[in-house]
C-alpha cells in the first residue's frame, strides 16, 4: 500500500484476485469459499469467509494508520 510491501496469505490473495478480475460483481460467501478453498460449500461458510475478511481488513487498516502518522 502506498509503496509499502503488504504480505497477504494465499487465501487473502485469492480473494483479492477474484474481486479484481470481476470489478463490480457481487459474490456470495459460498461463491468466494468455493473459489478460494477450491471445494464445495456443503455447509454454512459465511462465518469462515467473514472472519478472513475481518482479519485482512484489520491488517490493512493498521498499515494505513502507520502511513498516516
């Protein structure tokens, strides 16, 4: 971000790539799960996907705060 290197996990990168390759498209948690984990979403996966988004968001916001200092 802003010239700083930001390391992403493979799953974070996979989500980011999916969203960048389909700008403006809305994905369900099941679609994201099936793309990232490469397996069928046979159970409620929304929490799994939301936790990954929350962790990624916290890390990216902390980088932004450091940059703003």
